[in-house]
């Protein structure tokens, strides 16, 4: 009887997963590989060092990831965002050579680019977490790419404003709003279920998360773990029995991060709150 219950529950879960509209999906991009260098850039900006030293460190850091960033930006489907983001990634290396008026104009342009990305993030129409497609087109994939773009252009704009002695309070508010939107719109789909064993007083409480771009065949964007429990002898699943934990609780935040580690969702979570 227990095995039948388990199979029914798992079959229902799989039915939900495999009947979610899939179709042809965008190329899977490892945005998560940029998590460490981008969060380090934010940390450098928040560190309170000498302004020109901080500027030099950020310029060097962006140069180190420029090729990877530009590769991702090529996939952004919004031409205006793709153009302004690419321009500021490429031109940052020349910031310190610009005359003060030109540097201030460049800093304002970078700020406007970050605001443009935020506007597109706010306007993106996406489906619920358990859906992998949403009108129009691959909206969640676009949000994913915009999440990376805003967290590249944003720190670049902060760096330019630091260099030119412009304040960045308003820009920080834009970045907070943009990252909050990314977290909301491409959050993972997570579910729990119990798995019982025949003729055993043991059961497992499973927790599983799927990223918006998951692939059930390759396990891309899927993470799961379970906590074991012990039932009193003779207790059946439908009885109200006291359950004794047999293993530590599942770290649900770790599962969420593991499932979404190739998306800008983890990046948005890492850089908030902006200081």
C-alpha cells in the first residue's frame, strides 16, 4: 500500500513537470560563472577605499570578465539595451582618460543605460514560476539576461559616478528595484513530497527546485534533497503518528541556489541588499 501511495504521488509530480510547455529553449548560458567577479566588484565599491584606487580596481576587474560579459550581452534581444550595455563595458577602460566634462557625460549615460534595463525588467511579462514559457516569446530568458546586464552596467555607472564625484543614491535605488524584479520574475519552482517505503517505518521528505530553464533529461537547473524520518512501529502514512527526524533538515536555500546557479537569480540574491 505504501509503495502505491508513493508511486501515485511521484507520478503526479512528474506529470506536472513534463507537461509544462517546453519546446525549443534558448541556449543555456552559464551566467552563474560571473557571480564571484561581479559580487567582488560590488564589494570593492562598498569597501570605502580611496576613490581613484577603487576606480582602478573596478576597471581592472571588468576588463578581466569583458569577453564573457560581451558574449552574454550578444544574446540580449532588446537592441537599445544590448547597444548601451556593450558600449559601456567596452569603453570603461578609457574612463580615466576622459576630460572631466566628458567623463561626467559618460557617467550619466551609463546611469541612463542602467535605468533603461530596469524599465525593461519592470515591463517584462512572465508566467508563474512553474511555467517555463510566457508571452511574449522567451520572456524569462530575457529577464535572465537583463539581470546580468544591469549588474554589469550598474557597477560601471557607480564607478563612473565615483570617478566624477557624482552621487549614486538614485542609481542604487534603481539597482535595488531591478534586482528585486529579477528575484521575483525568475524565481525557482519548488515543491515537497513524501516518499514511503514498503514494510518500513522510514520515510523521506523530499524538497526539489526547478530553475525557469530547467532540463529534466540533462538535470540542468534541477536540485533536490531529502530529510529522513522514522515512524513508530505499525504506523501507516495516513495515521497521525509522531515522526522522529532521522537526518538534518534540508537546506532549502542551498537547493534554490543550486537549481538556479546558472542564472542571474543567484546574482540578484547575492548583491542585495546594496550597501
